[in-house]
C-alpha cells in the first residue's frame, strides 16, 4: 500500500508540472489562437534574467527585480508576436506552430550561451522538508507546486469563463473584430460613447472621429451603440447633438494625421492649420 501511495504522490507531483505547461499552452491558444510551444523557454529566459542578472549581477531588490523581469518577459512576448509569429499567422496554424518551435530552439540555445549549460538549480521558494503520512511522504516543494497549479487553473478558468473581462479578451484577441460577439461590440461602443459624451460636456465637442482597426472592424453596431450613449448623456445645450463617426481614411487615419502634422511643422505642408 505504501508503495502504491509513493507512486500516487510521485505521479501527482510530476503531473503538476505537466499540468502547468498544459495550462500555458491552452490559455495562450484561447486568447491568441496560437499554439505556442515556446512559452516555457520564454519563461525560463525571463527567470534567468531575474535570478542571474537583475538579482545576482546588479544586486537589485527582489521586488524591483521581479517587476523588471515581468517587463523583460512582456517585451520578449511582444517581439516574438510582432516580428516572428504575427507575420506567418496568415499561413495557418502549422506555420505558427513551426515558428514557435524555432523560437523555442533559439531561446534554449541563447540561455545556454548566456549562462552556461551547467548552472546550478535555482532554489525554490518552497522547502524540501518531507511531510510524512500513511507510510509515504511528500515534500513541501511538491505540495506547494501542486497547490499552486490547482489554484492557477481554477483562477484562470474563472477569469476566462465567468467574468466579462475574460470573455471579452477571448472574444477579441487573436480574432478579426468583425467576428466579435454582439454583446462585446455593444459594450465597447457604449463605453466609447460614454467617454465621448463626457468630453463633449466638458469641451463643447461637436464631432468625434474614431479610427483604428478594432473600432472600424466592429462596424456600424459599434458606432450605433456609441451614438445612443452620447445622445443619452450629452444633454447640455452646447453638447446636445454631438456625433461620432468612423474615420474616412480608415485604420490609417492616425498615421496620416501624424504625418500631416509632422510635415506642417517642418514647413512642407501648408494646407493644415
């Protein structure tokens, strides 16, 4: 019986590690529609930066180093998405999968090149003290890992399936805006309309022009919801009648406007005030 319990404990402790990896793959896929097999290597790279560079070499306090390491991980994720995965999305899921495998191999090799192949194991926040029960035992490290993974799984499930924020993220991220559920489009339009109405009541704003691929991708239902909210809230004499319209230049309107302002400042464009 004790041998059976030993196998159970060992299986659960090792399974918790695989479950953590699986949670990462599933969550990333649900919110981005990318099977990212490199997320573990990205996490290890950021962890090594935290432990060996920020804390070890620079001597930063752990809370400061932790926040900085999160920034490193976020920057790495943005780079991988924008420079590597994003450009091959149109080629299908197999192309993105192969790209993430390439990122995995590159980050693994970079980790070895930067910090060497024989670095000591980073000490866990959990101790290796053994808790004995029923003729077997489990270390605090194993127990803490299993509890953390279980709590993380439950928390992410609640976030993505039981909150408006989670459903909105999953509905929009990684999908064309035109495919967003109607309630998400209506909610987004309502919030934008509420913001425009507030500005109109403060600054006598008569027209708000909205650009960007998301808003324009939502289409007429988004602007109808926004206009309805403006009509309901912009009730002052000078703000009544405020309107919201999609940009005539489409998603490139901010870039065209910024270029026009820059040229005007340089004296090369005289048509703009």
